[in-house]
């Protein structure tokens, strides 16, 4: 029997640790590069979302409510529009709670109201990276995070105070919890997913539930365990989602009406009507008074951006649709290529999860009565996840060879040509952009298509880099436009680039888009506040206003209580004429500000009949304009 050489044994023992150490070094290097890339993506997102937020134009209605909620805990809990909490906002106030806390801690500044949105946006990017990485690998995670960070509507929205930013973050967290539930079969992550969806309901109500059918179908299809066990777990999770979703509604419903604000948007003071009627059925059906809701007005409804082409129209397309072909190919091929794999295949489940998220939102938006362009921000995580995972899968198949290798250059070429469809109507904006995108995309696709086994590795990687740059350059440029004062967007319709009402107003009227600053009233509003403060006699309310329209600038400037008659639309039946009369008789209200920009109601008719008009010169105005101030301590003529 041959014996081993002692010298060889010692040499082998020295080599084995060296090889293991080399492997550990390679893993550490890879992780370090991935961490550096992620930090760079998060830093880019932070700059895009936070740069210049001291000049941010906040939503006039939501920011007024935030100032009021920051001033009083009762108004904070119930979402009171004014500090006294006489009437609620016309939404569940969940998305406004972080903003109100920020304003309470940091002071009444626009940047303080926007700061939570910035943090929520950056957290969403980081969360999506973690989720997609666990599903499709490190490269896919980084690409998904970068795509989300550079989505134009994401940047525009995260610089404002509109609730969709929190909705997106919470739904991403819910998707991550569902992914863990499908992979492990444990009930804990599934219940956590349900809780995240319930919290998302506090941010945007019924829109948060759109993902529930998709989540349930993916879990039932791909989670381990028997069909009956999966159904039982889903039933428990659905109950959890329902309870968490309705927690604020139940709190308001159980609180006596005398101890809480009147629920805006309702004729019956019922919080369930607010959600399921005013913000639900009335937006999709033909009954404007569904479940006792107040009819919407032009101020509370939008009739544009609907139909099956809404996602690619000239305003919405540049906000969200750049990666749509890549995501669609990734979904189709990602599911097709996994045919024949076990039911619990995690890769296929991921494509179904994000693909279902994307498709169900497109169907609902296309069939609603109308959509703001920024509603489509909820599509960004799905598009980013599908694009990131699809690119990683296409690259793996490309390197493996065979017929599937053609998927990568085809996907890139189609995406580059699609950019011409989206950017073509806006050739005056960055005229160099489209030629560069087409050149990079088509040349990169051609390079990948024609490369062979003898093609230098560096050339293949260069072609791939050109493809990635082609796909991300156009959305990056549109996203960066949010930092340019020429493209400010509108405080009520934040959009990136040269589209939307904010850009048109600035272009045609050369008027500065209002920032709606907190604690900085205009000279006209300051004069009115000075008059009201100087003529008060201890009344509870500084004044009553017809609808939120007249109250918003005053509520942003001061934390004094105001009675907002009719709520947001001006049509909510609160207060009734007899309630106004009692407030005046008990010296809790003296002044009322009416406007011709909102419809007349029994309450405003009582003011005109029972109160005395104050000449506008008394409070520093040359004429009434659309507003008229009344003194109810003096009988009308």
C-alpha cells in the first residue's frame, strides 16, 4: 500500500484554508460592492426627493389639515380639518399623521410637512431592494431599487404631501411579508402581510385592498401545505386585514357624535359612508349619493386619465410607462419559462405576485370615473420589480446560450423604441434625450445579438451597460426635472416634466405656482386675520367659512379654530342652519366668509339672510372678489 508523502500532506493542509479564505474574500468583496451600490441608489433617491423641499409646493387642503392636526391631539386622532375638530378631512387621516407629527415637532414649515414623504420614499426603495433580492438575486434587487428611485412620478410625489407615498411603502412591505409566507409556509408572515395592508388602508382606503385578490391567489397557488390549510390561513389573514383596516372607522363610529368631528363627505355622519360611499362606490358607479354620500364636485373629482390608454397618454405616460414593455416581457417569459416546475416554485410566484399587482391596478384605473396622474405611483414598485428580475433572468439565459438568449436584446430594443412613443410628443423637452436613448438601446441590443463565444467579455459587458443606460436614462431625466423650477408641478397634481396643469399655468400665464406655505399668509390673508383678531369678543371660532376653499389659506397661517361649513365640497350638511343660529346666539361664532366659487347651501342662505355684510375696505381689500365677509353679531338688512 502506497503511503502519502508528509511534505505533500503539509502542502495540502496549507492550500485548503487558502482556497476557503479566497472564497470568503470573494463573498465579502461582492457584498461590499452590492452594499456600496445600494447606498449610492439610496443617496440618489434622497437627493431627488429632498433637494429643495424648503420650496416644496404642498397640497393646500392636506397641508391645512396637517397644521390643524399638529395643533390639537383631538383633531389629530379624528383627522379634524380645523384645530377644534368640528369636521373631518374627506379621507381617513392615516397618511397625514406622520406629517402632523413632523410639523408638531419641527414647526409649521413646508419642509417639515414634506419630510415624512421623503423618508417614506427612501424606505420604499430600500424595502423593494430587500424583497426583490430575496426573490430574484442581488442584481435584480439593485436594478429594481434603481428603477423605483428614478420613476418620475415617484420623485414628483415624494416631494409633496399627497397620501400615495405612504400607501406605496406599506404595500411594498405587505408584498415582502407575503413573499416570506409563501416561501416558509408560516402563518406569522401572512398575518403581518394582512396588517400592512390594513395600515395601507389608513393611508388610501379602498385602493389598499386592490392587491388582496392577487395576494390571496398567489398564496393559494404557491404556498406549502394542503389546499384546506392554505384556505384557513387566508381566512385568518383576511379577518386580520379587515380588522386593522376598519380600526379608525370603528373608533369614529363608536364615539358619540357630540364628542368627535362631523364626518365630511357624508349626509349621515357615518365613517363607513365616507370610505365606501363618498370615496368608493360614487367613484365607479352612477349614483353620486351611494350609501348616503355627498355628491362630488369639480373640486373633489377628476374626470381625466381614464380608459385603456390612460397609462400611456401624453401626461401619464412619461410619469410611469417607460419600462412597461420590459416588465410585460419579463412577466410573460418569467411565467412561461417556469412551466412544469413544482407548484411552490418561488420564482414563478414572484412574477405572478408583481404581475398581478400591475394588472389589477391597470384594470381598475382604466374603468374608474377618472384618475389623477399621480395615482399611477402605485404601479412603480411592480414595474420596477418585474424589470429588475426580468433583466437578471434574461442576462442569465443570455450567458447560458440557446434560443432564450435572444430575449435580452429583444427586450432592450423594444424598450428603446417604446421610449420614442412616450417621449415623442415632448421633443421640445431635452431634445437630445430620445436620440441618445435610441442610440444606446439599439446599439446595445445589436451588440448583444451579434456577439458570440469569441466576443471579448469586455465588449459584451459594454453592450449590456449601454442597454441598461438606455432603459433608465429617459425616466432619470424626467425625474430630475422635478428639481428644476421650470417644471414645478401643481400642488394638487404633482407631475414631472413639461406636462400637467402646473406646467401649463406657468408656461402660459408666467405665474409662479403657489407653494401654499405654512405660517406665511399672503398680505390679503394677513389683513383679514388681523381684522378678525382685533374684533373678536372671546368667540370659540375665529370665523366660519363656506367650504374648505376659503379656510385653507387661513388654517395654514394660524392654529385658531374655524368652522368649515360644508366640508371640502361645501355640500356636506354641517352645520345645519339651526346649529349656526345657536353658535351665534351663544357667542361662539361671529364672522362668516362666503364665496361664489362654491354652491349655495341652507347654511350659507341663513348667513346671507341673518348677518350683515362687512365692506371689504374694512379688512384691507379693494373689492369683495369671490369672497364676502359677514358679521353675524349684527342682524342682516
